[in-house]
C-alpha cells in the first residue's frame, strides 16, 4: 500500500538526489574531468540545495500558521454550535417549541 509523500518528504528526497549528484561530480573529478566544470557544477548544486532548504523552512512556517488558523477556526465553529439543538423529528420540534399535541 503506497502512501502519498508530504511536501517535506519530497523536499528531503530532492536534497538526497542533489547530494547524489554532488557525489557523482566528486567521483568524476577523481577520474580526471575538468576541475573548473566540476567546480561550477558543485556550486550550482550547492545553490540549489540552499534554495531547497529555504523553501522547506518557508513551508514549515506556512504549515505552522495554517495549523494555528485551523485550531482557531475549530474553536470558533465549536462555539457557534455550542448549545445548538436541532430536532430530529416532528415530535422533538413540537416539544422544543412547547406545543402540546396528541401523539
């Protein structure tokens, strides 16, 4: 049974992929590839990694704000429905209105 990944899990997966790319770049450097190209690739990957980390932090902040708002809304909803009695049938309607009737 597959479960959907959260945004944070997707971001962490992206970081893992980027670290794999960095590892491949270092290994390629050990094999004699042009070091200036390698340095540029590493710099680009580090920039992407910093961007992903910033995005993750922003998402965590947004999630915390959304959770706070959700809690506030649930509290407001509970207070709106507090003491709210909705009759389920005609007999309960009549009783709640204080109307006498023959059943």
